[in-house]
C-alpha cells in the first residue's frame, strides 16, 4: 500500500524523543563497492572482465572463472521477482520499529539473485521489477526493487521513505538565501512543499536583484546568519536549531584568481572563512542538536546539503584558492557525514560545475543556471544519494577524475 | 589411481549421547561439550585417554575451536577436526571420523556437537555468520535465516502447489513424536489448527515452522566394528555416506539440495534403496527443507513432496517413520547439535535403544543433514545410512 | 615649545585628576562598541576587502582553559571606530612619521570643535559640509583654532540598523561628508589636525565621484593629517572646548586602527545641544 507523505501531527511535548536506530552497518570492504555507485544513485555490480559474469554478493574473484579482474559496472536493474516474504519480527532494533517489512528475492536478467527491499507497489512474485541501489538510514548501500515500467517516487512508499530526505512538510534552513543559487533554492524547496524555510542572510545593506521578493514568499522567514561570525551562527542555532530538519548550506565566497593572480592571502582567507570555516561553524552549532532529533517521529532532523564545487575534487588553477577552500570544505563535510550518519542524518554534497553567475562571467558555457542547481538539490533530497554532480561539466570532470585523476590534473592545469 | 569411492566397511557408530537441552544457560559451550564427552566415556566404559580422535562442531565455542578443547578437556588426540557446517556437521563429522578409523589414523573418535544459548547468543552468532549474509542479507532486516527460508518456502509453494497444511502435517507428527521424548523442550501436543493459526514470523512461515534455539549437546563414538564388539557396545554399521556443498549454484531459487547429485552412490554403497529405509531422520530447520530431503533422497519425484506427505503418516508407528525423536522443531535446536540430533536418534533406533517411541524392525536408518545459509540457500548437504548389526 | 616649569606642570596634572574625580571635567566616550554586527566598510567585490570584526573564543572557563576566558580577534585596521593615518592614502605614502607607530604622540591629544549638521543630514543623506556652512558656524562659535580636530556631527551614529547606517542603493552609499572646497579650506586656511565623522568614512558616501575622489582622505593625509570615523555621542559635545584623546594602536607600519576615542569636556559645557 503506498501513499504520499501526510502532514505529520504536532508532537506531544511531554513524550520522550525517540533515539535514532540504524539498519545493520557492517559490510566487508569489497561489498562497499556498492556504496560507491549508490552514492551517485547508480546500481553497480561487479562484472568479470575476462568472462563477463556478473557477481553478487560482491566477492574477491569471479564465481565462474576465478579471474580477479572484476570491474564495478552500471546495471540496468531489470529482473524478475521470484519470491518474497514479509518479516513480522526482526532482531534488529531499526526493523523492529518498522514491522512488518517486505523483502524480495529478485533474479536479475544477468543471472544473479538479490535479496532486496521490496517496494509495496510491486505485485506478487512472479513479476517484473527494476532494482535500484539506495542509501539506507545508516548511509550504507542497499538494493530496492521497484515496480518495472512505472515512474514512482521512493518517498511515497512509507516503508522506503526512510531512504530519502523529502523536504515535504519539513522545516528547512537555507544558510545564504540571498545569492542567486540561494534564492532559487528557497523557491525550489517551497515548491517541494516544505512547511517552513528560514532564509539566512547577512550584510543587510546588500539588496541584490530578486532578494526583496524572497522576503514576500509564503512560509519564508528571513533570519540573520553570517557564517563567518561565530556569534551569529551560535545565536541562530540557539534560537531555532532544535526545529531545523534540513540544512542547505548555500553560503559560499567565490573569487576567481589563480595562485599568483592576487598577492597575499586575504582573498584566499575570505574564501576559507566562508566555504570551510563557515561549514565548520554551522556543523558545530547545528550538528549535535540535529543528531538528537535524528528519529524524532515524522518531523525529524533528516539531512544536510552542502553546496560545494566540482573544483573540490581537483584544483582548477584559474580559481586556485577557491578550489582549495572547496577541497577543505569537502574534507570537513566528510567528517560531518561520519558524525551525522550515527544519527541517521544524511549529508549530501553537491559538486556543480561553474554556475552561471557573475563570478563565472569569463567562463565559456555550459554553465549551470541557479535554478538547475536548486533542482538538483531538491532532487537529491527526494532521492537516495549523497554525492551529486549536476550538469555536464561536473559529470565530465567526475568521469575524468575517476578514470585518471592525474590526467585531469594536467588537463585543468593547461 | 583408483577412481572408485571406498565403502565404509568395518565402521561402527556407537554410544549415542544427548546432554539435555535447556532453553537458556549461563554456562558456556565448553560445559556442554565436556558433559557430552563424559557421557561418551562413561557410556563406552573406556577411559578418557582412549579417545584418540576428536571431531567438534559448535557455533558458540569461540574464541576456541577444537584445538582449545583438547587442552580444556585434557585430551591428546592424534586426529582432530572442526566442522563448521551447521546442520550438516554431523554427517560430515561421521564421514571424516570413519575414514580416520578405516585408515588407522585413530581408533576411537568422539564426535561432539554442542552449543550454549544465552539471551543474546542467537543475535551474536547470526551477526557474524558469513560474509555474504553480512553484506547482502542482514542489512535488509532479516537477521537470522527466517527471511531466507521464507523465500524458499514461498517459492516452493508457488511452484509445486504445496499448502500450509502439508508442512503442518509434518510439524504435527513431529510434535507427536516429541511427546514421547523426555528430552524434548516442547511438551504440549500441536494440532493442525494451532499450526495454521499461529502468528506469522516471515510470511508464509509461522511460529511452528521455526525451531527454538537452546543449549545442549549431542555426541557419538566412531570406531571399528571389532572394537565395538570387544567393548560390548550396541552399535550401528555405517553403510554409506555422502556430502555435497554449493550444489546447483545456478538454480535461481533453491528448491533441491546436493543429495540429488550423490544419492545414487549412497544407496549403491549401502546396498539398499529408498524402499528399504525403515526410519528417516532429516534436518528440519524448516518444513520446506524436510520436503527437499524427502524428494532429493529419492522417496518421491521433485515436486511430489506434498502429495507424498498427504499419503503418509510420520509418527514412529506410521507408514513413513520420520524425525522420530521430534526433530529440532519439537525438541529444540542446540546450535550445531541440531544435525547430530537426528544421527543419535538413528543410532538409538537401529540399536533398539530408542528413548521415545521405538520403530519396529528398524534395520536401516537414513540420516540427512543440511545447513549454512551463506546468502540465499543452504550450501551444505549430506546423508548417511546406518544399518543394524 | 616653551617648557612650563615642573612645579606648575605637577599642579596642572593634579588639578586635572581632581577635576576628573569631581566631575568638573567629564569624559565622554565617542567610541562605538567593537562587535561583529557593527558595519564595516565594503569595497567593490573584485577588490581586496577589509575584514569585519570577528571574535573567536580561546577558552571560556572550560576544557580549553578552565580558569580563564579570552578571545582571538580579527579585524581590519579600518574597522569600527577607527583612526586613519596619513600613510593610508596614496597622497601620504611618502611622508615621514605617517604610520600609526610613528605619528608624534603630541598629536594624539588635541582640542576638538564640533560642527552640527544633524538636521541637514536628516533631511539629505548626501548632505555636504561646505565652506559657507563652516563660516556660518565660525560666526557663532569663533574661528576654528589651528591643530584641532574638526568633528562633523550628523547624528548618523544613532542609526542602529546596519542597512540604514550603510545606506546603499543601486548607485552606492549615501552618507554626509565634506565637499572638496571645505576640505581645502580647513587644511589651508585653518591648519586642522584632522577630520572626524560618525559615518563609515571621513568622506561622503558619494565621494568617489568628486574631484579629486575622496577629497578628505586625499588632501588631509597628503598633508600628514588624520581621520576619525564611526564616532558616536557627538551630540554630547559642546561646539568648542573639548579635547580628544585619540591614540591609535602602535602597529608597525599601520595605516590606521580601531581605537578608544575619549572627549574631555568641562562639565558646564557637556551635553549642550546645538544652539
């Protein structure tokens, strides 16, 4: 039985807040190959480079020919549900709290059998299904069988909703709502039926195009927030941190200098101050209090999105110090993810290519419109991913990086 | 090099021992293993030092394996093995011990299977059960084998038309057998209505489709027949034994076990056929696996198990005496001892020493083992035929 | 400079200390509190930026240091109530004794006059102090003495909303200040020590468009004189009769620094409103 997300009831304030539980987290190293694909929303299984056999569960040598040339390859996920069950009891606390739980046994077209979470909208065995990789609440990759040939939203399946961070009915903090991307994010989040958006802003004397309209949007409250100011961050967290379900950290400081293009460290320091230390301040101020609410019923703290840059992956020397600050932010966000995972809160990193804003004026297209970035952010919350590379440039650089990071270093340094 | 598989001539199996099962125990597995060893030694009228071969199966002995037990129990065997094959451990232990005795590598081998059961034992032992289970099953909430066997049961029912009442008939009969077994943990009769109406555990499995984990041990001795006679021990002759692991890996869903591949050899070696078997003790972790074994050991064709069940009665005095001590489903599963439960019952039956109901003229007993749901199917299978002397 | 004899000097100092105790001389604090919310000057985005005031705790009687509380600070030299030294501007770059560490200390305590432009500034954010306004002021209060601070009171410090204080629109900032002629007059005809304002700059918000641009900075610093910005409480000062204590931090080659600006005011003159 499936149904779209219903507005949660107000919480009874004298009841104890439920503590977060997580699905089993342990995986062998080779099985963690699944999460590499799942982080991007891809189902990847091992394929033997010598004989072509697909492997599952993940293993150290080909089950057919013993070759150790096993490559993680994207799968279509098409298969047949050959058996199913509904668990009425589990030894795992996480699943005990969510009984009954539907599981399926799927035979993929490639000839391997998978134990999967079974979407309620799948018909009984035998039936055609599509298997996808998703991230469970522990941030580990799991397989989910969805009905084949139908476009369904994961968040609309009550049992599988935990794998998403749908903004519907949630309270969202956008840390910089004033920038072009920030404004687009506010609008996109409201369109995704968030209950409330706190629009963070600083430098009140700056009134860029579109900003006045943001203040007029329904369910939107302007809140002072300067991520370079510890006092500002702490005060806001004290005021409303305990109600924030989703943080979307759009604050960034972007200048476009090569290493020798701007004497001194002050520009780089300003970039670090916002991009890296801003995230650090937000993490320290909002992280622990969100952790405490990781399982707070239907209105729990659920996700944290960081607007990074594809330059975080490999330095773009034309924007050298900006790249470095984003690389630092990436590292901090990994630490944040490690902390928040324990509370079942997903940390999603966005790695867009150049955004079509004033600082990228001199870069040739393709460039991402702020609205496209916002759509990607909302899409990542509705889906089950943690690393998002929106747009052609980001996808291109990611492919190059994975193929040969040294080659990308040379290509970017041309 | 001779390709012919050697028979089991001259191998005797004696002194069936059961350390009474307990639902929970604060004692460790070593206590139950030690108790079984003592009962073996006393039952055989030998000294502990006469045991020169030891074969061990246990899930809760960690951090020890068989090696630790030698020093713990004061044994100095010249042959030692540890069989981590769950419900197939008994058959495999028997095969190993038999070869050792035939080759002269050991004269008296103690085969002991036992486990303790504490409040968190089951969760802990399943948590570190296998790499594939850790990576590809437990993340989905099915800690333990219930989910996997639910898949197999649902598939079997859909494919071959088995009904819940078919499985229920086996469970009811086994409970009836168990009522005659003072060691059984289940003391109340089970009706088919109770079986069918019991709460669901993992659809379509219900409460009485699942074993109850407990603490306990089962054990036996393997020696040459001549030694058994000299000691004056009632014993059974081992006439055939097979094992197979990871059979039919390309079956999308397991619906048959390795016995299919080797049963002809088993019967040929034993010089009997299915019709000659007087009592059968199968590994009953779940009723559907019982049906596999009935079919795969040649008592009917694949898929005809339900019809076979409807035609037969399974009590000790029935048309097809089956799990005559009650099986794990009604006695309890003492971890790795679950597979030995059937083997010691078979020894008791063919030596006329049944603790519960005695099958009349039990001359040939078939014992079957199965186990180790590594991912989506039980990998281990084995069977042995014991003959009365 | 003629030396007073030491006995008279001791008496004057003792009398001064007594006057402070009795309140015969009052101390008026002309300094804004240095905090992260106080507006800081903002340059066009592609230029180097002056840092707003930021404070990071080192410890607060906690595991980072159980018995004490202290902070690390970061700010630009021109953050908050601050002093501009001649070296700050290109026109003063080559002058001797032009940085905060080399300015003659005698210049750090000096008399001040206060020209009240508060009404005019309230009506017009781009109000410019012109020569005729100064002369009209002098007609009432006397000629501006040499080597004194000229403080332009606009009551701009009462704008506690940072957006109103910065007062930006699409063409830039709109805050009052002196026009080029007035600056030349004060310098050449009156030999002032420096110019002080309540706004974020000594020059008017639109001064980039004057000729020369930023004339107050250009001329005063070019002549080795000083600036004070983000002052407050000028409405507590008499038009004449105060002295300012305005020593910047002794920063090596500093172009300026936040500082404490204190006005010494005879009590019979303190708090006198604009006549």
